[in-house]
């Protein structure tokens, strides 16, 4: 989670050391373990170091092997032994203890821009090839690590921190109106290549960008593979494959003896916690520390109960944080709330940052359990249709019978067949009418009403290329993933806590998308069976829970909403004369109204910055 920044003057004018130093110093909250800069005429790199692995103890950046090609990176590589084996075919060096940034640079020396095809993990980096006078940058497959850049005439600035780029005097505060409209109407910017600021772009996940004498080139280097169903001989083979993968993906992210887990009482995060406890005990038998952090809500008391049972069963400490009414900042509209971009739930921002500050006192590394809800989405109809088209009637009969026997109830309950629900939606989040307070000029410029209708009417499965798991496959491509990863990043939390997502590992996702939906995806039977005897029975039997989004919004209403006092800049997006004075009875419209209020608050912060 180190901070990185780079500046390139394509007109060959020298980088100002004071500007580079200022931008690097702004990254201090990301890395307290050292800051360094390096310049070579028109190019400058800055780095703020956070040590989170054993190898990073001897890491120094910016880094070079030959004094000609330099790298600055925020990176954590997985499957290091596989990459090292490939690299040692090219070199006699022993690389087992090399920091990740060195492995990336060696990969670049070996394969050039194709090096990203050999990397696995979470990374954002910039490489200056002094021989070719070329700046080459890359971002990881799923977009866990942020990467922002501004390209203004001959000036190029990149960083993993949006606010760092905004500090450069050449970068304006001009807003990206379409991104703001998407926030108001669709909760999140739908363009993975843009930000809320007109001058600042994102490098999308699984992309590289190169600046050279030939200009700027952006390329995609990976797409999620589509595999045929994985048919193994024995039931135990699926369980052992999952357990083996769990050990691998957790082990790659725990190259330290101290870590935390954001653990609910649900199946995904408790499975992750069990895997982490096992890895740490095996790797550090006498000196390891694993802690669980749990958000506890009075509306769902079983969350606290189940999380406590898991902590007791695994023998790890757990801390509970009240996430009910006490998590709501009643004065959130009264003063500017600092955030890189508009916030969907601004009333929780203070509590969330306090939560992360407390986490930072425990460990620099935390694990998060998102992933199986989407990758194991239950889709039996495309699967059965696929088998019937192949004439595999015996397989259909077998899988249906096994599913019925495993679950001891009807195999296809309505709650498991909710078609087309997108990540982040609740049952109340589908709109009934278009908000009438949207600025008419803004609506006309971007055809927002049509954009809104297309978004909500489109079925994720309809455009999915996956013939058997269309919804699961599509659910892993939506823009909300990038937003979710960024909101766990230090650029949002303000603390040097690096959040890692083992269950979003490409190896794990590819396996989960390939297991037959019957029986393994029904109620996430794969996890329930694999964790039998490890997790307490109440957790294994628990269904999908959580406090509805409508309940959380009602809490905000109960905390009180003062009359809207609009900033003049808000009128570019909201017709304030038509903005409702009363609380809407429609939950979705109410959510839009609250995001308009959130935007108004954020505009105060932008102005003050």
C-alpha cells in the first residue's frame, strides 16, 4: 500500500524537484517507513514506503537494476515461486527474498511490456525505460490497486492517490459532469477510465498505458476466462481443490505473522478467517497474531453471535463495533467531509475512518471476504440447458438428485433465483421514476433519462458471454467492484492499513466459476461442505443475512435532515427549486435525494481544497 507518484515532461523540460518532493510528501499517510525521490531530466518518481511483508524490510524505491530502467510500484505479487522459476531461467540470481518491485522490474527486463501477462497479484506501477525513453504503466487484473493519471499537453502525472495528482498546480478542479450524474442516478461512475475530475483519468483494471515518442497507447492485457464446467471424479476432489486454493490465496497474502480480518458472521468471511488462522499457525507456530474486527448491528443480533462463535472456535481475539444508530454522524451536512470523490454514505464516513484507525493499531494488513456471493451465484437453468443440449441426461438426473439430497429441501427456492440483481443492489434499489430535480440541461447533454432506463432495464446475463454462468460472470465485471476496492484503500480511509482480498484471487475466481452449479453453488454448498468440522454449525446453517439498505437509510432520516443549503455549484446538477423539501416515500428516490445532499457537502470540500 505504498504511495507512488510519477511526473513526465514529454517536451523534455526538467521536472522541478520541489514539485516532486511536495507530491511525494503528500503520500506520507500511506507509508510511514521512508520517502525517496529520483529524477532524470524530464522524468521523476516519488515513493512513500509501507512495509507489509518480510521481503519489504529491505525494499527501497524508486528502484533500478542498471541505473537506466527505473520502477516505482505499489505492489504485492502472488505465486512468487512460479514467477521466480521463470525469471531464473533468464538470470542466475537467487530471488527468493527479493521484494516484489524487483521481481516486476526483472519481469520487464525479460519480457518487456508483456511482463504483465506473467504477473499475478495486486499492483500499480510505472516503469521508465531510459534506453527507449518510454514510460510504461500497469494495473492489476481486478483493479484492487488504484491508478490515476493526468495527461495535460506535454505533462503526464500518475499516482495511486487521486488527491496527490490534484495537488499539482497544472491540474484543475474542473468536474467531470457525466461522472457526477452517474453518482447521483446510478450510485457510481459507470466509466472505469474516468474520475469525478475532468483532468484526471483512471487506468482501468487489466490495462497498461505507455507514453513514448509514438504518443499514448492504452491496452487491455487480460479478460476473465470462460472455462467449461469442471467435472471431477469424487465429491471430495472438489472440497480438497477448494481447501488447497484457500491455503494458497491466503498464504500469498500473509507474508507476515500479524494480520487482521474484517469478519462478519456470514459464511464467506468466516471461511476466510479459518483459512488465515490455519496458514499463520503452520507458518509461524510460536509467533503469530490474527485478530477479527466485526461490525455489530442491533438489527441483526445473529451477526455478533455467529462471529463470536467463530472467534472462540478458532481461538482468536475479536473486537465488535456498533454499526447501528451510533455509526451515523448527525452533523454530516454541516461541515465539509474530506473524500477523494462524492460519497454514497457520507453519514458513515467518520465512523468508518475511526474503524480503520482502530484496525491500524492492530495490524497493517487486513483481509476482506468479498467474492463467493458473486462467483457462486446459483444459476441452474443455463447449466441444465447446456447438459441437455449435449444429451447428458444422466448427469442432469445425478446433479439434481445430489442437490436435493445435500440440501434436504427444494433445490430451487425463489431467493436463490433472484435474476439480474447487480452487485450493491437491495430489493428497494430498483427505481420507479426518474428524479425530477435533475438539471434539465445536464439531462439533455448526456441523455440521462435514456442512460438511466438502459441501466436499470438491462439484464446482466443478456450480454454475458458465459454460456453456463452468465450472471456470475457478469457480476464480476461491474463498476462497483472498482469503487469497493477504492473505498478500502488508504486514499479513502486515511490510514496505513492495506486491505487484501484473497477470495477475489484470479485462481479462486476461475475455480468457483467452473464448479458445476448443481450442487456446489446452491446456497454456497461448496463452502458449507468444505468448512464442515471447522466452522461452528450455526454459521454453516445460517442463510444470507444483513441489514437492508432501506433500514440504514431510515436511520439517517431519524437522525434528522436539515433544510438543504445548496452550494452555487450544485445547480449544474440539481434544479434546487424542484428539490423535494419532504422525505420521499420511495426508497430509491430517497437514496437519490441523499446523494444530492452528499454531493452538495462534497462540493464544499472541493472548494476548500
